């Protein structure tokens, strides 16, 4: 079965081959999305203040300390998370400004 499309003759084999290459490209995109999602999840579990890993770390410490009858002060924990969030946001701002500066030409990349 043959048909003419845009001045070129296509048969069923060419159409199937084009569909398969499109399916492979879509599968590659889904694979990339999955890998990025796994890395974001791993980074989120690191014990950095203001991330979920830090909260899990505090829960483990609190569990161990509760065995001895002591607890972590919630205000101190909140302060640690706030300072960690401020450091993370500052780091994001500095890296963003530096990247924009390199793009515009304010900074020269040195390696």
C-alpha cells in the first residue's frame, strides 16, 4: 500500500519506521524525566537544613534523645531550618547572578 505525501512516495515500512523513531524519542524523554526526578528526590533526602533529609535527621536525633528523657527544643530546630533555608536561597541567588553575569559578559569563566 503506497501513498504520496509532500511530493515523496511513502510506503508502509517508511511510515512504521518514522513512528518507531518518534516512539524512541518519546521514551528517551520519559527516561530523562525519570532520572531527573530520582536525582531531585535523592538531593531532597540529604541532611541539609530546610530539606526533608534534615527533618528526618532531626527526627532520628529526637528519637534517640527521647530514650534518655530529653527532647529537642522546637524553636531551636526551627531556627536551624530557617538559617539553612536562608543559606540555600542565598546560594541560589549568587549562582543565578553569576550565571546571568557570564551570559551577559560581566564575569569571565575561569577554568
